[in-house]
C-alpha cells in the first residue's frame, strides 16, 4: 500500500464510507455506508473501481487534501466547486491528480455531500465486512471517526486512463425543494385519516437537527390513534418515524437498528440518494407509490448503474 492523501484540512465532516455493513442489525450495529449510494457508485465507476470500494464522503464543506502519490480520482455528488492547486476542476469526471498537488473540495452550492473516489480504493481495515465509518459506534473507516488534520490515507493507486465522465443529462440536479416517493406503512393504521392526508399533501422542512442518523422535519403535526408507541421493530433505511411530537424523522444510514415509534411510511430506495443531498431548510413533499412501482423504479436504477459500470470499464 502507498500513501495517497495527507489531510491538510478535514472539512466539516469527512468520513470513509462504502455501501454499508449489513447482516448485523440484529446485534444493534447500524449499517452506516454512503448516504448517497448513487453518487458514490458512479464515482467508483469513473476511476475503474468495483462496486462498493471505499470512498471519502464530505458533508457541506469538504476537505483540502495533498496527493502523496499520482492517483486517478473522481468527485460526484452535490454541486461543489473542487479545485486543484487553485484551478477549478469538473465533477462527475475522472482526472489525474499528481503527487504534491492539492485538492480542495470547498463548500456546496447545491446539495449536501460530495464523494471522492480514488482508483484502487482507500485502504482502511475491514470491520464486520465493511470499511464504512460508524461515527456513533466509533469504529470502521479511519479510526472510527471523521478525518482530522494530519491524517494520512493509504491505497493501491490504479492509474487507469482518466477523463471518463458521466453524461450531463444523467447528472442529478439538486434544489431546496424535493418530492420524494414513499410506500405508506407499516403503521398507517395508527394515524388519523386527516394526518395521512396532511403527510401526503402538505410541506415539511428539513431542520438543522439533522445528520447521518436521521433528518428531523418540521411541518403540520401528525396525529396518532392510540398513541405513538409500538413494540420495537427493525428500522429500514428511509423509514419515516413519528414520535409523540407529531413531527416526522427520516431515519438514514447511521440510524438506530430498532425503534418503538410508529412509522407512517418508508421512502423508496431510488429516492434516498436525492434525499441524502438535502440541506437544512429544504422543503420536502411526500407522494405515495405502490410497492410494484417502487420495484420497477429500483430495477430501472440498477440497470442504469450496470450500464454506467460497463461503459466506464471500456
């Protein structure tokens, strides 16, 4: 392994993530992993990596990194303005970063997270089959924490021919108003009909009390039938939990593994990457779809990712 990055400035919260740590929720271990798996996977494809190779996830304000080897990188995700030695570089495109050059991600104009993939991946220890950082558990990733000034990252640089890019028509657009699709339930019978209608027809706002564990929303109060408590059950990525306050919480990558509050809906998997790019004060609209429609959209997204993977490999 070779040293690939020296962390000159860590950014607001930069962590090592992959597609997550699955199979351990029964033991109380969160899956973690990239919040926006679409951007993460595309970044990996652009530098020639396989599915799930570890990347850097930077939130809101990214790091300044010094290259310690010649590496091929790609940056995908929110609308950041990355620069190399002060010169702006394009996102959603792979390029060669020379030893000694400085990469600065900067702040986001739109969207919340950037993903930095390196050809050959980022080498941190596997913990329970994943390299993802679980911040609350303080394990995985780089020493179980966000990057700090002076950290050195290692990898096995693969200098595939750079300059591969995602077609502009496929680059997601991020705004401060989003419509996300949900499947109602599993506890919709615990809410009044009026509350279901409010959930699907009124606006909710992402508050500043939001992080990788979940987004707390502010909007019309959702009223329960018989109270908010249930027998604790497993929490899915994108579950919309409603505690006694009547204000929804969308549970995300670092969520608790079980919960004892009603869930009014679950966000479909193809819309979670879009949701993951929501910044505080983003307005969220919920719209209902069927399980069959959610499955159709998932298959379509997976076909696109496979197409992009094969295209990047050629």
